[in-house]
C-alpha cells in the first residue's frame, strides 16, 4: 500500500465543523450543498505536498452511475471504480488493505488507482466564503417586512461580513513541505 498522510478528519467531520463555524442553521440559513461548495473551494495540499483531487467521497445510499469513481471517507490512498453502478449501502464498508473489490450495497467497487491526496481543507478559507455567502443572502432581503416594520438586514449583513473578514484574516497561503515528506513509498 502506498504511504499517504491522511487527514485525521473525514469529509463529513469537516463539513459539520464548517456548519458550526458559520452558524449554518442560523438566519440566513446555508444548505448542505452551499457548505459543500465552500468546503470544496478550500481544499489544500496535504503535508506530503499532494494537491487536491476531484474524486467524490463515499456517501450513503448514493445512486452510482456505471463508470463512477470515488474515494472512501477515510482516505486509504486509493480510488475505486464501479463498472456497473448501483446504490451504495446505508453504512460505509471497511475498505482496508488487501480488499480489492469491496461490495457496497449493490455496487461492486474495484480498486482503480492511487489517490494520494490526504483530504485536507482550510476551514478558515471555507468559513470566510460561507460567511460572505450568508452576507449575500442577507443583502437580498427587503428593507421592510410584511407588517411594514424595518428589517434589520443591514445588521445581519454587517455581522456576516465581519465574520468573513475575521476568517479571511486567519487564512495562510503557505504550506511547508519537507523534502523527506515528499518521498512516496510503494
């Protein structure tokens, strides 16, 4: 098995933490799709220097078209391919070393190749983008509600932008990778 440096968090854990950092269920509400888009835009190289990939993470009860590829939520260094497609199971199976054709629901997966990216995200970058999205949703509101009362749109917008600036100020664009860490061992 190739040596990888997997994140200590799964994609779902990153997504949940992003929801907490951005008060996603608070007004204005962000959907899971909106949060996922912010998280995708915040992918960063892992400590071994591997850049992010565009492989989809495993999801419960996912309709899988023939020819689809994905990676386990806890990345194992590989991506998997399904020739026939189907529907994934309710719980993710153990992918584990030596398992080359895991059965998942009614989907037969085959190990297809090496996916070295460890699944890292810059939550500060994602949170900044999510707060800017919340600000844009707040800005679209009417100034007056149905009862003729002034809507506190401006204060919600200002709060969202303040949070966006806070998280943007925490973003670092530099990743330090040691030359020894970049060696790939097969």
